[in-house]
C-alpha cells in the first residue's frame, strides 16, 4: 500500500460560495454532536442521582448515534477521509501495545 494512500469516497461537489452549503451545515452539526457527546460523558461522571445518570446516559447514547450517522454521511459523500497507515506501522503499534495485556487485572 502506498504510504500516502487515503481512505475516502469520491467527493460530492458543493457550490463554491461564501454561503454555507450542505457540507458546511453537516460539518457544523458533526462538530456540535462531538462536543455534546464529550459533555454528556462529563455529566455522567458527575451525576450522583441514579435516575439522572440513566437519563443522561440515554441522551448521550442517542447523541453518539447521531454523531456516528453524521460521520457516515460525510464519509459517504467524500467529505471526510483518512490517511491510511502502512501495514508495518500497524504491526509496530500492535507489538507495542500487545505487551500490556499482562498488566490487566483480569485474563
């Protein structure tokens, strides 16, 4: 695999203009959902009332699902891509972290 390979779909064209387009709106919403999932995580850690914790957890899961759906939509339209890592680098990371298994308190 080429070191500069990208994992992506063909990009859906959006008009070039100073006005927000579909990609801009979805990207803005994705950023908001990411922020909200992070905030709900903090709220769950701080919730002392079990009922409140469960309510926040439900909302957090719904928000996480929404975030994932927006990510999938952006990836499908080619508006979100990744740099592919060479297999050698993946193998090195695997070797580095697989040695940590013996530090866990469970088998």
